[in-house]
C-alpha cells in the first residue's frame, strides 16, 4: 500500500501543471498596435486550453485590450484525377535516363515509337502531362501510380520539364505495396506543391513497377501552401507510463492546440494498428481521437526509411495522450514509441496603451478579456508593428493569491505526500532490521 502511495505521488508530480509566468514584450517604439505570435513556452505555462488566463499588461501593471487570432485551414481545393500516358525509358552507361522509344510530336504530345526498350534496362519513365484538361488553370498536386496486387517497394525521384531538355527536381518518395497476415499497406502517391509542367521524368532506385494506370491529381484554383509549413512541433516525448503491453501514456506538458500527431516507432520494419486517446487532466476519462496504421520501413537498397505521415486530428488542447497498439500481430517489439505534437500558434494583437514595458502574463488567477478584432482596431488603416516575446519570469505573489486549481499549493501538497510516503517506508525498514530473527527450531 505504501509503495502504491509513493508511486502515485511521484506520478502526480511529473504531471503537475506548470506555474504562472510572465513574458517581456519588445518592439519598435511608437506604434499604436503590436502583434506577437505565441511561443511554445506560453502554451506550456497556460492552464486553460482557450487561453482564458492570458493577459497583456503595461508598465504600470494595467491590463490593455487585445485580441487572439487563431489560424484556420483555408478552404480545400477541388481535386480531380486524370489518367496520363507514361513511357518506359532505359538508363545509359552513365546512369543518365534516356528517351529511347519515345518521340515528341509537333503538337507537343509524347508518342511511343516501334522500338521498345528491354524491360531489364528500364529504370525511368517519361510522363506526359501536356494533354491534361485545364492544365494551365490547375496545378498538379500528386502523381498516383496504381500498382497491381503483387508486392513492390522502390524509391523514386521526380524531375519536371517543359521542353524535355532542361530538367529540375520537384519531388521524391518511396512507393510500396506490402502484405502481412491478410492486411495490405500501400503508398502509391508522390506529392507535389502546386506543380505546373508539361512532362515529368521518374527515376527509380530499383526495378520499377508494372502499373495498371498512372494518374495525375489536379487542384483547381491558386495553389495553397502546405498547412504543415506553419506548424510548430514538440518532439521526443517519451511515455511516462506503460500500464500494459502496447499501452503508452504521454504528458505533452501544456495546453497546446494540437492538430498533428507523429508517432516514431522504436524499430524498423514495423507495421501496427493503433488508436489515439486524449484527456484534459489525470482525473478525466480518456476520449478516443482517431485510429491509424503506423509503420516504419527500411528504404529500398538501404536508402533511408519510410514512416507514416503525420496524423491530422481535430484541434484539441488536451494535455494528456494515450496510444494503444493492437498487439495481436506482435505490437511494436522492444523499446517504446516517441510522440510528437504539432500546432499552429495563435497571434495576439494588443493596443499599446500606457507605459512600457509591456508584458504577457499567463497562468495567473486573473482572467483575460480578449475582444473581437474589429472592436480592437480603429481608424482607416491602423498600423500593427511586430512584437517579440522576451525573457520569462515568475509571476508576482499577489497574482497567485487565489491560486487556480492545480497551482503551487497542489504541488506542495504532493511534495508533502511524497516525503510522508518515504518516511513511512523508512520507518518500516528500520523496524524490520531491528526485529531479531527467530530460529526455525526454537521452542515455544
């Protein structure tokens, strides 16, 4: 019982919420408004997922009006798939892809000639995108290689050209189709970002597949940059607990607005089905978030590794995460997975009223009162100067008088419980060593 108390106290200390903090704000003087992007440390010290405990204070300690802008995904583009012509080409002695068996017509369309290269010499493809509908108005976002049922794995690099003479690299990927105990794992897409080109050249690391079809995915309208480009990552989170085989519990250390999750598996050539859960605190029930197939595979010819892409989840500020892996196919083997969480930070815009220096406070008793952006900004075209987060310091004692749930008092109580448990265990050990041993043949 005493050991259980000790373990519970230690676990509670590990997961105790962060203390309140204040961050210095700096920026070029003279502006009416300033905007600052929140850092990882702000989310790690906030107690409220909605940032209701965030305030902006001036040099006199007075709160100033501010607004919080949370980034949102742009409207998705309409995407369509179109079959495209592709041509197998050999590689010469200098390992340069050629164009034997292909001729470029006066209309710009690639056509096969009568002489086809021997299958053993084929290491590259030419893909003709010139006849894709609306090619000038749309962008190519992916190339889909529809491979047959046979197992296959190979790396591929992609170059683009408009004249078949000048080529530039535009992407690379590892494509595969693998089967294990009745389930199939497949990667058949090569992703691009707003590609516009007439021709593609695919160079394979090993023997290329014999596809059923090759399709170009087109997105209408202006290309949208990848959402992941604005995402910040907190990586290398090891499980704090492993209650059972294939069950891993993580503490992210803050109320981050998580929208991407990465799981790094401990061993290569692992494929497993898993479910992710989340909860706000250690007393709340686990809430299922999503299920996914996780994999980590050695690259073809020993060239790098292939891992599943980051998992997109509905935005949540819950601090604790749990990964449950289906162990019926062997689980993850030896070692433990690592968790990484990704989020897009919010931007706080505030009015520079009063004296400097301005301070961002988070995790304190007083609640902030953000206003809508139109209510904050006044004038015909208000200028907003950038601000930067500076040094972090503890909040003053008077900001913590009515301590919020899970604050410093809770930590002192937990430390007291831990010390008491150690004292009890020490007393038990002392009494055990002082008790004289009774010989087994001693008479009554």
